[in-house]
C-alpha cells in the first residue's frame, strides 16, 4: 500500500469520526430544542436526511468544507441551556449530597431518642 | 442501706434494648436515603444485558430475531455508522448516562456496550 493511499485512508477515517461526533452532538441538541418527544422524532429524521444528502460526496476537500460548514451551523444553533444528566458536571445533583467520609457515622434519630 | 436501695431502684428503671452497631432507621427516613443516590445501588449484569438487548431490538432498522449479546452493530445487524450513534444515544437515555463523545464513538457492538454500562458507577 503506497503512502498516498495510507494518507487518504487516514484522512477518510478522521472525517468519518468527525461526522459521527457531529451527528451525535447535533442529535442531542435536537432533543434539547424539542419541547416534546413527538416533535423530536420529526426533527431527528430531518437532521438525518440532511446528513444523508451528502452521503455520496467523494472529494476530500469538499467533504472537509461540508463538515466545517455543518460544525459552524451546530455552534450557531446550540441550545443555551441543554439537558445535563443530574450527576454529571453542570447537572443539578453534581457534588450535592456526597457520601460521608469513611469513619463518620450519621446518627439518624438524633434528638428523637426520648420519644420512642 | 445502699445494698437494699440498689435492687429497689433497678426494678423500676427500664432502658430500651437496642442492637449495637447498626443505627435504627425510621421507615420514612430510609426511603429518603434511598433517593439520595450515593451510587451504591448497582445494576446486576443480567439486568444490564436484558435492557441493552431490549433497546437494540426496539431500534426500527433492526431485525429483533438477529439480536444477541454478541452482535456487532455494523457487521452483524447491517446498520451504518449514524444508526450506531442513534443506538448509543438510546442506550444513554435508557441508563440515564452521559457518555463522553470520544468514548461513545468507540462503542460499536453489544459486548462493548454491556461492558461499559455494567462497569459504570452511575448507570441506573
């Protein structure tokens, strides 16, 4: 296999990964923008069609252009307040109610001993 | 005097007996603690396998009879790379996870997905 073929394959692989990650982010963002699930399904299939439309483009530079263009669009329309899973950084539960350090015992019935 | 007083006092004192070691939780409190999510409620591996297979089988482009715990999404199920992205996102929603993009990109088969989710401390 010649060097140029290797270079071509490496560039193709990098482009494919960029497209996968872009599609993943765009799909997640579509879900963020959708107010209801049933609206999301339509939006998601529209998004998929936009990706499928350029499926058969062969020229490497054109592909790079298309990807850069799509990434710019994604950045422009990113949701300002996306959904974040509660425990993840930025989520509502992040660092809230952490487990107590080892060696410290919680007395759950503190102050209620007399009433029993 | 003290010797006769001692049994008389002891007969009137009542102390609640309580097992040493574990604190006794009122029932309402234990239900609250269960929701605090300290990550100690791990999923069993069988449950992870079941739910992963359910998600993959319910994907529209997949023939459910072909799905087993060993399938590769693209080679065995005939999906393309964007379908795999959709499946991984469905898995994230099923298990309430947030997988970083680079790691999610590596998940391309059922065994990998099961391995990743079963080892994730926050999978629920």
